[in-house]
């Protein structure tokens, strides 16, 4: 349809459709029309006397009339064929309504019934923002399942769709700087996505009752390179974060990674917005942690590291996860980063400060932080000298010069570990046969959350 509109706008003729293609197009258009009419019916029911309990539920969640209208919320009455009767009177066939996912055909061959009954309705839209399916929350305290989606249909596949996707992309477009400019925010459900949107964080989306799929990750990365996945901090939320981590590892590459927020005290985004306010939610999102941090924390916390065998198992699990990464440059970068962390975590006990060396030598397992110099590599310290940075950047900008100086660069001991991190990222790019330039090196550093190293490159990036 988009191609047809574009062709009309520029005065071109579309290729002739085959009879089969024309039939398929007409069928799809008919199903979309019935889903739209169902959406209008649900919206109308929410505002009638039958929708009083649904209105009360939404108002308790902080959603008033303007919010219902903006997100086209509705109510499905508690009748077996209320929607079916309404749409068949307008000309729909029962077969069309079953195919559109609006009715359920029982296996015993009895008369179909409405899929949604006594539920609050949330329309799910396509890339043209047309309703193609529905999510629904039961109002019955004992109702199962609590949340129910339309069945898969010619219009809708739950593993290939994200709730609020096009609205969130439109909200992301004008955000030009800061952590929230680099991707969409993924919540666990429609109510959380709506709560963030109503709090002014309009880039929120939600999957539809399943763990994130490869198709949904691809949708996220089309919108921005670093989506933020926001999970409840309870056991179920942490497991969901781990599943997302495992699903993403084979797919990450420069310009495609994930960041994570695990919310405190078992709260979800809707709770945080209502109890602590939108600014607290923004603060949490801006301090999201990179995928490499989640991987490290998961394996670190899986068992005590009190024997050589358990320590070896910890390293083996980390390296097994790294082996899932298909992109050679990112794989090398992860291996280097995690081996650095292993070194710092298990380094021998030494005095906290050695005046003659001027280097931080803290307690085992303690992570260096700003203002502490961890040596050649490791976590980014505060500002230090940046000797050698300009020469390194010039070599990266001229690949022939980098090739000629490769051995000397590899042996160089930089006083600032973030300059060393830039050098290491450049070698990862070079050895993976990617195009060596400052943008690609910066992308590698962002994957590892080496923020200060990226900041050191920014003046040179602006001059390009």
C-alpha cells in the first residue's frame, strides 16, 4: 500500500497483480477493515454503562479519558457473541472473523464465540498504525490467562510485532542526544509502555507475552543501535533479562547491542512512575548497563567462587557465552574485556596504595572507579594524561599508517587506560577485516560501555 501511494504521487504505474495476488490483497484489506470496526466497538463499549468496571480499573492505574482516546483503549463485554453479532450485522462472515483472530472456533465444531470477554482492550497496530490485533487484560480476579492476545493471523504474528512500535519510533526521532536518543525502551507489558508514554517517555514499546524474538530485536535495531530493556527486579524479571541476553549474543555487532535496567524492590515501570515520579524513571534509564555487565553479573552470582575449580568454571562460562557472538570484532572485544575483569577480580591481595608506583591496588574483587588508576586496562578512571592519543587517532584515520605502525602500537604502554582501550578496539576492528575508522572504533567502545574512551574520540569525530 505504501508503494502504491508513492507510485501515485510520482505518476508511475504499478505492475499488474496476478489474480491470486489480487485476491490475497482484497482478503487482507477486508480483515483489516473488520479489526478496525472491532476496535471502534470496543472503544464505544468502554464509554457505556457496561464498561464501568473497566473504566474504574483504568482510572486506578492513572489512565483517564484522554489516555483512553490517545491509545484507543476499549472494553470487551462479558458476552459470548456480543462482538460477533455486532460485526455480522454489518456484513462480516464468521469465517472472516475467525481468520482475523476475533472469534474462537471450538474443536467440537460448535458455534464460534468471541475471543475477548470482560476484558480491557489494547489495540496492537501495524507499521501504518492500523489496528491488526488486540491485547486484553481480564477484569475477573480469577480469570485466566490474565493477559490474552489475538491469535496469529494473516495480519498479525506476536513474535514479529511490538506494541506501540510506530508511535515509539516517532517519539524517538526528535531526540538527538543523551542515552535515550540511541534506541527504544522495552518494557514487559502494554500497561508499562503506556505508563511511560503518558509520563513523557514516549519511546517505550512492549513484546506481546513472549520472550524477545530475533525479529523483534531486528525491529528494535532498525529504530536505534542501543535499545534499553527494562525489567522488574524480581526473580522473573531477572530471568527474562538473562533470556534476552542469550538471544542477543549471536546477533550483536557494532551498532547493534542492548542495555539493561533492573528496577528495584520488585517494581515495574508503572509503579516507578506513580510512586517515585517520571524523573526517577528517567534517571534509572540514563544509567542503564551494557549487555557485557549483565553477562558478567549473571555468571558471577551463579555460584560461590571459593575453589580453583569454581573459579575455572566461572571463566569457562564467560568464554562459552563469548563464543556465541558471531561478529569477529565484537567477539574479540568481549573476550578482551572479560579477561580484563577476571584479572581485576582475582588479582592477588596487595597494599591498597603503593606510593612508589602510584597505582591503585585495592582489595580482591573491588572494582576500580573514577579517580583510581587500574593500570594498563580495566575500567575507565578519571582524567589522566592523554599522551599518545593524537598519534593513535591519526593512525586509525589512515589505515596504511596503522598497518605500518601495527607492531609499535601493539607494544606501546599508554599511561591512560582509555587510550589503551581505543588502541585495543582499533586492533579488534582491523583484525576482523572491518573498515577501520573512528566511527567503527567508537561503536566497539560503546558496546563495552567505555564512555570516557568514546569521549576522548569525540573531538576528532567532530572534525571529520
